[in-house]
C-alpha cells in the first residue's frame, strides 16, 4: 500500500515578498556571458606551486601569456601564505613538494577557502593519488612532463566551470530570497496545511543524503511543479541543484541518455562524455513531471536508481553513486495504470512514500480571488504598467467559475485581460469566461440512482455534485471504500480525502 497520503489544497500562485537583503553575502558572478550566451574567460588570479625553478618559470610565463596574473611559490608553506594574503581563483600545485605535500596543501586550502579551484601536477606514478585528491575537492590534474597546450586548456575549462558555479550560486541565492513555502499564495485551510506539509517533508533527510520520495498528484494546471520547487527551496539542500525532467516531452531514447549520461563513443554523435541529470542533481532535487508518461523500460531504470542509489552512464561499466531527493508528479491515476500493467507496482510504492494530492482551484474558495490579485500585479509588472483593479462583478465571476484549467488558466485569463482590456479596470466582460452565474440550483440522486439537477434557480456548484456522487457511491457499495473509489474513478487515497473533507461516515 502507498505511503502516507497528504491532501492539502494546492496551488501555488507563486511567490511574494523578499528579504531586505536577498543576496546576503553572495556577490555577482565574475563570469561574463558573450552575445551568443557562452561564458567568456577573464583574467584570473593564479597561485603556482612548483619546486623546480625552470618548470615554475615556464608554467608562469605560459599562464601570463594567456592573460592571467600569476603568483609563484617554491613550497606549500609559502603558497599558504600567498593564499592567506588574498585567495586566488586557481591554485596550481605539484603533488610532491619538499615539506608539506600538494595533497596536504589542497586539504588546508579547501578547509579555509572552499571557493579556490585546485589543479594538481603529478608524475605518472602518483596518478592514483591525484585521482583520490579529486574526491577531496581537486578540480583536475595534469601529468608531468606538462604539455603547455594541455595546461592552457585544462586551466581554461577549470576557470569556466568555477565561473558557472559562482554564477549559478549567485542567481540561486537571489531566487531563494523570494521563493519558499511561506510565499505560496492562498489563505484557505488546505493551503495552510500545504505550507505545513512542505516544511515537514523538507525538513527530513536520510543519513545517506536526500529526503523521502514524494508523489504529487492533481489535475493539470494546479501547480505541482511549483509545489516541488517549494519543497526543494524549504529544504537544507536548497542551494544545490533543482533539476526538472518533463517525462512527456522527451523521447524515450533521449530520456535515458539525459538521465543516466553517456560516455564518449557510446552511440553515434557522442563525441564527448556527458554526465546525466541524476549526477547534475547530486545533493539536490530531481523532479519528474508527468511521470505517468514514462515507459516501463525507463521505469525499471528509475526503480534501480532509487533502490541502489547508483547510475551507470551509457557505454560505461562503472556505477556512480548519486544522492538526491526524488519528487514525481502526475495528473493520471497511477493505481489504474498499475492495474492495467502500464506502471510498475514496485516503482509506484517507491515514489509514493509521501503522497500529496493537490486539489483543483474550484475547491479552494476565495483563493481564486487572492491569486487573481497576485497575477494582476505580476503580469502588469512584466509589461511595465500599473496593475488594473478588478470590479466587484469580475471578482464574483472569478470566484464562481469552475476553472477547468486551474491556476494556469486563471493566470492566462488575467494576462489576456491586461493585454486586450481597457487600462485601469477589469470587469466581468473583460475576462472572457464562458459563464459566471450566481448560485442557487440543486442536485440530488433519486432512489433509482438517477441524477437529478435543477438549474431553474441558478447554477449548481461542482462541489454539490461531487458530494451527491460521493454519498450515492458509498450508499450503493454499503460503505466499501475500495468499491466506491472504483465506481467514481478515484484512487482509494483520493476517496479517503474526500470522505474526510465532506465529513462522510
């Protein structure tokens, strides 16, 4: 049976508010993007540690010709003094040095200055030691005798990676300032519960790293992706990567390569090795949107990753350990897909350790009006205009409309009203809704199980229709929840939530 199922109301209208100092101590990135979007190299501060004078001078001249500012040292002790005077962008050090070794220097620098990239120079006999040092934070290594062309290439790639890391760190820190559970728009009880659930789930982490696997369910447009991001941003690993995978948009043959990565020559066109999305999400969160579209072949691959916490790149014989939180989302009934043989039962239970069902917007009461106000401000800001005001009739129309497309439809409706409607005020007619009538009709199910609806006194809220169907199904099955769920096309957990919601016994 699935894990704990939590049914808050859902949708996130997104984020309001930011701290007075949203970036904290994070400075803007040094990397500069060119016109094509690529990262352009800029002069870097390099500390070079080499006890052989001739080689030290040669390496220094080569790096200076590349435009870098180079400070040299004959020993690790002297290099530490240079680093303490001013942390460099890059430390290039020989592995074997008189006194303190290059490996010991690496550990000391990484302990005090984690942002300094380190490249090791090593003779053939110490390559294994250099590779081990990379696990302790070294960015790369070069064999002796040093090829000067290779030196320039490795240094350039290292500085580019570090620049991208700083850039990503900067923008992620900026985004986190206004993207958390407290910023989810909605005042309904279910939204308050959702915020509490996010904080609870995000605060849990396994000893080996990563949080519990989470399955988000709900209709299309309810905001499952925003919920996943809010969970990530509320966690202790919020500064790590958040990787989103759209399972319905990527073909199966490409999706496997994207998830697992591949080695050079693994298939036609694989000119270089590429890490997969699981490796990219290391220490963070990977989000599988619309996981119900994933083929059973890839489901088996995902199940292996969850169980064994390892991935194997295409064309490789070596497993790589990965540690990340896995969040999945779908609008489909996965229990029905399991019964039909289209979804692996084992995988369903693995991803549904914590189940969060996100209700439709029509079930959230006045949250639709709160979200409308939010979207008006957000879209007006995007177009550089003053936010218009909703009339009372427009607010009533928004509140009573069924919103089959949920929050996504609401957002698009208000953007269209801003673009096409008169400036300053948005009335009911500007929304372009198919209907926004006043309530007053009635619905009931007769003794012969016929659905009877009376629209003569006004519209019938969908919640009334749902309540009538729930009562009839429970009565017909004499209280058997499993049978009632099948009659209504719901999962057992979805039925249990609705029984509690309407206080049906």
